């Protein structure tokens, strides 16, 4: 069975329904990263998900499985690739950029970004910068992020952090380095966005959680917020937090 063919079919079916990977993930009760892996052909959904996926995407289970059985799918994908390679080599890229710049919103373009993977590094960077000027750029991330280099991903992540578009952090966490996550965490803590931090706790490692412990130990938020974080901390971190909070209370009393 051709997993890549199934992934491509799932991606095209989702886009035909104008759904994001996050939309599908929410309805299935999985992460957007899991949906992304399915669509990239890294693995298959658990068989128990197929009936629900079928309903969400309005396609038959037999169609999904059939996409993995038909070898011609690979030929179709390669054919599409050749078409896009010709588009780029024929200097039509500038026309695409011009159309994006003139559009009021990304959704007005009805633009399929399948060609992104075939662009040069410079072209990808230029396209990313142009798309990020649109307020509704979110759906474009599904097609761009898997094929970006570190610098291009950091451009997107920095834009999201600067614009405080934190709803996208969970989707981006797979592509963020530990250093980038630490930078994002510093911003969130400074801004008191504990709700966003809590939603993204599974993406943070022990060092990141040390940062949280150190910060809230010296800048105690409401008790309810602290209680929400406690389950994510190990024994040592919980003890350090209690000591810090105790010291802070003593200083306030003095």
C-alpha cells in the first residue's frame, strides 16, 4: 500500500473541504502534528479513525484506501511537479507574487500552494514574506512548513510571536527548536499568557519547565494558575517552586 498516495489524497480532500489540519485534528481528538504526519505519508491513521475521517472529509473509506493502492497516483504527483517546475522555470513566479501582493486577503486568491516544494530557497523566502502580510495566512502554513528550512521557519515563528497569534503555537511546535521554544516561553511569561503556556506544555521539555518554575516562583500568579501547572512539574521542580513561593511570601511580609 502506498502511504504517500493516501497522505496526498487526505491532504487534497481536506483542502477541498476548506479545512485546516487543526480543524480535522479537533474533530478527531488528535494533534495537528498527527494529521500533518498522515498527509506527509510518514504514517497512517489508526484504522479506528477511518470512519470519522471519511465523514469529516466527505469521502469513502474505500476511496482513501484506494488512493494507496493506485500506483498512478505517484505518476499524477510527478506530473503535477513537472508542471510546477515549468511554472517556476518560465519566470511566472513574479506573477504569482504580484497577484498575492494585490489581493486583500489570502482567501481571495484561491491559490493552491502545491508548487511551494519546487521553489528555490530564495523564492520560498520571498513567498513566505508576501503571504505573511495577509491576515488570513493560517491555511498556507500546512503547505509551507514541511518544506521550509530553519531560517524560513524562524521567519514564520517570529512573525507569529510578534503578532501574538498564539493559537498557532501548537501547530508550530514540531518545527520549533528548543532555543526557539525558550524564546517563545520568555515572551509568554512576561506577558502573563499562562493559558497559552498550559495549552502547549506537552511541547516543552524539562529545561523549559525549569524556566517556568523560576519565573512563577519569583512572580507568583493566581493560585489557580499555579495549581494548573503543578501536574506538569517533577518532584524536584515542585519542591523548588514551594521554596521560592515561601521565600517570596516572607519578603512581602517583611
